[in-house]
C-alpha cells in the first residue's frame, strides 16, 4: 500500500519481528498491536497511555495470547518471510479508511491503531483494548486533542497534517 508512512511501515515490520521472536507462523493483528504498544516512544503506546490504559499489562496480555498461537521452534530466523494474515491485510485496508475519514492522505500508526480499536472486542486484540477502556470514541477524542495541540504539545507527540508528513511511494 503506497499510502503508508515510514512509521506505519516500521510498525508492520515490527509486527513481523514480534511474530518471529514468538516463533509464530503468521503475522496477525495482535502482533501489530503488540508492536504498537511495546515501545514507549511509538505513537500507539502514547495514545493508549493518553486514554488512561497502561501499555504494560496490555503488552503482557497480548504476549500471553500470542503464546497460544501455532509456533515453529527455531522459526525466528527469517522475520521477513512471515506472511500477513487476511485479517491483518483487512486491518491495513481499514486503517486506510480511517485515514480517509480523518481527512489524511497517508496512513500512519494512529490509523493502524484505530483499525484495531474498531474491531470492538470481536478479536483478542480488540477485546484487550476494550477491557483497558480504549474505545473508538475515546480514541477519536484523544486524537482530536492531540491534533489541536499543535507541534508545541507538551510531550512533542502532536500529529501534523498529512501534507506535512513524509510520504513513501514504495509498494507495500
């Protein structure tokens, strides 16, 4: 997908690395969610924290969930060869629709997180987010506050307009 920002591409690459580390055979939404929340500097982790959810317990729950998935011991050697599930591909498409709804030209980490939140408890990742109070309405409100705060926001994490974001045209 050409609309992914470098940060969104990195999040998907991180999801592949998570799957490799856990020796899972495929990359799914929970791998992406874990990748988004396990690094405190990521936009996803900051947004989850802004919503009052502690990313650490969420991370532990996701790791426990992913430990139940099919594993291939020693399969951590080639993360780039991990295939995305149909669900993850649909989540990326849903992230594109989220970007469109928000008037953004590019798909960033926040849109990927919004797509995961949009699963509303129908999947393990969506259920974990809902259990931690991360809802679509709360997310949209936090994102609105972040965008309205501008570049001088206290945590430096304010989102800029899509036109100001760097784009990449590599095929995904």
